[in-house]
C-alpha cells in the first residue's frame, strides 16, 4: 500500500487513497462538509487539510473541535503520529487556568478542544480567531440549535482573515432540513459524501453481514400492554374531548411541545391538560419499555413512578388498570420470566463466542436494560461483559470519562469481550475493532444507526444484528431509520452533484 508524501506529514502514516485525496483537494477550495463512514479516515483527511493550510500560511493556526474530552485527546494522539515534529499541538481544557490557556493560544499551531471551552474563551476575550486558517468541526451533525459549534462558526467567519471550515460526520441526519441546517450554520459550500458502495471506497471496506432477529411478544406481556393501553386511550380521548389535541396519533415530541404552550397560558384548564398529558407520556414510556426493553426495566420504572409525588404520577398509580399492570409485571419477574429478546440475545452471544477472539458490542437505549443485559450475558461460558454508559445522572450511576477510557483499554486488551453500551459508544470514541454489533432495539435515528453499525467491519468482515419485537414500535423504528438513511444519501449526493455542476459552469465562464 503506497503512503502519502508531504513535507508536513510523517512517512508511512497516511495511506494514499484516491477518495481521501479527492476530498482533501475539494476541502481546500471552500468550506466543506465531509460525510464518510466510520473508520474510513476522516481524521487523516483533517490532518492533510491541516498540513496544507499550515504550509500555505506558517503563521496561521488550526482548531480541531470535538464534542467530548476523550475524543479531543484521541484526535491529538492521532495528529501526533501523523504530523512531523516542530508542529506544536495542544489540548485546551477548562481545567487549565485562563493565563495558561492564553499562553498556549499564542505559542501553539494546532489546538484540540471541546466547543464549550472555546466558546467561553471567545466570549471572555481570551481567544481571538482572526489568525486561524482552519477550524475542523468533528461530529458536525451536532451543529444545530444552541450547540456551541453554531456560535464559534459564526464568530470565525466574521473574524478570520482567511477562514476555512472542514466539517466531519458519518451522518448529518435523515431529513433534508437537518442537513440544510448543518450546512447553513457551518457556511458550507462543498458537500463531499462517500459511502461503502462507492467504487473508489470499495477496495478499503470490509463486508458487513446484516441480520434481523424478530421475537413475538408473549401473551402475559400482551395483557400488561392491554392494561396500559386502556389507560392511555382514556386520557387521549379526554384530551380530544377538551380540544387540546386533534388526533390519537399524537407523538411524544408533539405532546412535550404542547405542554410548553399550555404552561405559558397559566390557566387552571391549561394546568389540568398538562397534568393529563404528563400521564399519557408516562404510561406510553411504560409501554415502550414493555415492548422493546425488558421486564426488569419496566418494574424499575413502576417503582420510580410509585415514589413520585406529582399529581400525574399519584393519579396514575391509583388507577385500577395500572395496579393490574404493576401486579402482573411483579408476578412475572418473581417467576423469573423476561423479555424473549434477552433469551434470544443470550443464544446469539453464546454462538458468537465460539470464536475465541470475538469482540461484541450490544447497544441498548436504557441503563436498566443495559444492567440486565450485562447480568444475563455474564452467565454464558467465556463471556466477560462490562457496562459502558455515560456520566452519572441525578440519582443514578454512571461512568466518568476517565473510567470510560479505562474500560475501552481493557476491552482492547481482552479483559472484557462484550461491551453492553448506551449511546456513549456510538459517537467518535476509538472503540477497538469488533466482530459483531447487536442492536438490542432498533433506533429511529439514521445518525445513530450509521454510528452503531460503524463500530464493526473496519479492518475485517463484520456482522450487524438488529433485534425486534414483532408488531411493536421496534418495527416502526427500524423502517424509520432505514428510510431516513436512504433519503440522507440521496439528498447528499444531489447536493454534491449540484455543487459540482455549479463549479463546472463557473469554471467554464472563467
């Protein structure tokens, strides 16, 4: 395999790949959104663009932004390997004193930081972006709403003498409006998308085997579901009668938005409707746990509701149908019955562990489910599962970033062979090559589906297994993500083609 030769790049560190060189060439002409599958060299592209900008302007500085500190440190380590000695690299954190950060900004060439720290330093006057010749926004799909990336990009474009933005992501979102928002907020002119199916990418990607595993919801589960559904329907009917909502098919996000609108009214009827909506949301969450998660998670949720003193929770737990749902759940747990997905998961993992070198990630949405999965998998011969979750929430357990890095290192060294992971393992972090990625439940998000799947088949063949409970929202979520991903690729290719045509016509006029 030939390697890139460049005066600022260490020999034998970046493979010469036509698709990467094509992206770099275009990224140097204008602000660029680079959409590449996980493991296809976004950091190498960032290093090459940085090297070119430093070569063009020796006094120019480069800023590499990433959402989390472990990711920031990871990017710095990668750049240290790729860039020649003499380039001064610094990680900037809020833990450093302001005077120290100020000195580093003056002396350094390339800075790695979370956006929150940079935003604060711009606002306090500690950092001026005028001399920065490149800003790299990693996980650029986050550049929406009030996220710090938005503010930094705006200041940078207004202040820098010769600004250039490189935005990196595996997926900017499943909807055109989301992609457009990311594009607008980062002042993007070029869109560069590469997928595993592209001819110039194919030689560098491994085969991914996709499997879907479905289970039926057991009859006792259907009984609990019927109790919960009757509670939800009664409240939905009342809200329609009060003309608060128009349709029984109202989504959770619509209900949350409606609560905000009602809160602003500050009337007795508005507060009454808000409380009723809160009950609908709570009972619907219980149904979600029953359909897609496990009885342990559902029981824990019922216990949480019983301990709450809000009107909505008290009224809900006093309902006869709710009492029946809680009782039946308790009886099933006592009989050591569980969701059929768990049983199926144990079967799948047992089979995969016949390969002694197996590394498996099981993704699940909720921490109680993750705990139950880890406990169930621990009973398998040769299984060494570990929970890999985000930082502690109120009244909950969690892992510090230091603990997360330690677990990833131990997973890499083979102390563990199964990561039972939440969303924290989807994005960015340098997770060791895995043979198998298992979705305990499908995600409706195209971004998250792509990121989860990207945790396998980097250097060798991989497998993605998606588990679903038949005739539940599992199936709806699966198709939602599938269609969004399809639409995202079509939208990005359309944008790329239009931009290429515009460039060609401008070139022709020139």
